[in-house]
C-alpha cells in the first residue's frame, strides 16, 4: 500500500486498525456499474490509503460481492493489508434465506464467501436485528462463524444499544465471541444513536463503529438544493423511497440548512461533501466512515476530506452547530 495522509483507527477496543475513510459497495456495485469501474474506484481508494472495503449479501442481490471479488483479484493486493466485510440478513426469497437464524447465518456466510472468492472476511455484520430469532441463537451462530475461521470479528448494523448489550453479555456468559462493532447511520442530520444511545457502550464493551451514509444519501453534497438531478441514486429503480424522502417537508428544511453550510465549506476551501465527511471524523467514537462513489474522481474528492478534519476547530464546529441546531441532549436524571 502506498504512503498517504490516511489515518488509521482502532476498531473500538479490538487490536485491529481500519482506515478512517473506507469504501463501500452499496447502491453502485451491480446497480450503476460493473467490474471495470468498481476496480478503478477501489484502486483510487486504495491509493489514498483505504484498507477497509464494505459489502453485504443484500447489495444488488449478491452481485456486489461478485464484482468486488473480481476487482480484488484484478488488483492483486496483499490480503493481510486489507479489511474486507460483508453483512448477513437478506439472502434471498426462500423461507430460510433471510434473518439471523443459525442456519442462515452460516449458509449465508458461506454463500457470500463463495461469491467474493474469499476464504474469510475480516468483519461480518448482522445487517439488521431479527425480531423472529432469539438473540442467543444469533450470538451462538456468529461466534461459530468467527471460531470456524470464516471471519475475524463480528458485529451488528442498526441494532439498538439494548440489543447490542444483550448480545455482548450472552457471549460473555456462554464464553463465546462477543460483538466488536456496529455499523450505524451517522451524519449531520442523524446523530442521536451514535452520539447518545451508544454513549455508554464505547466505554462498557469497547464498541467500534463503521458508519454509513455520512452524506445523508447525498443531501449533504448540495446537489439536491435545486431539485432532484437526473442520474442520481434518487432516480434509480428501486429507490423511489429515497425520492419521496427528498420531497418531504423535513428534507426541504434540511436542504435549507445545507445552503447555510455552504459558506462554511467555502471558508474552509472544501466542498460540502468533504465538510460533512470530515465532520463525522471529529467524533472520536467513529472508527471509520464508509464512503461511496460512482466514478474514480469522486473517490479522490472524498478522500481529500482527511485534510479538512484539522481545519474543523472548535470555533468552526460551533458555527456548524448553529446551523444544524440538532445536537442530542442527554435526558435529565431522575430526582
């Protein structure tokens, strides 16, 4: 891996390190482009120092894993330099092809590894909580995935703090491998869970975080300030829900805040996207920020957010808070 200004952070209390900025396959791989562009984007990220590449069995119905696997083989990078992940939950339409049962966790993991052409992934996530499977069953299954060599660490995505804590203590009680990390949404408009709900978990169990949607599905880039441009993810088939969200009253209020953030980005000589990504990195409990891109030039631009972090002084952060007006407040203690 080439030298870069990339920062590497511990994944919570685990001994492993991930690049502060990482690259994910959601939306783009298999939906917007194939192996050639995937390789070019991943190569641009790797050149910038990225070592963590994120995926999931649900992305493009498994095709995103196939494309990433082919791109990795083309790149020929040293495997031990990489941190690769997948997520298990939505694996198909069969009655046992989804959820977090022991059956699907193990079969889904094996299928994902086959699609990626890998012997193991470094990180594997429970993509969502499963209301129909006891957490204890899932903990036993995920612990087995790790101890069998299919993954090195397991974690969760969009689980509540209560669910993560329950999983952790079940693992401790049964002498199993506990969850190491959570993959939550986190950005300037979505803060409560990472900043408040998980607060005790960072200290109590050493929780790491691999955050997604730092740009609020593109809202924080400023490109939606004058409507929905053609060719954006909000115009893709299957993402009608995103388009509806951008047309809501709440979205309009957020777009106005993005307009007010623009002068701050200009003063810092950066783009709105770089400002939003760098802002996420100022949170010490963020292990890595997962970025995405539809072309290599966009990857390069996103990676330059690393240079913006040091410009986010307390005064600048206060200016941002004055615009956002949404800093989570802990509940008042009972008297």
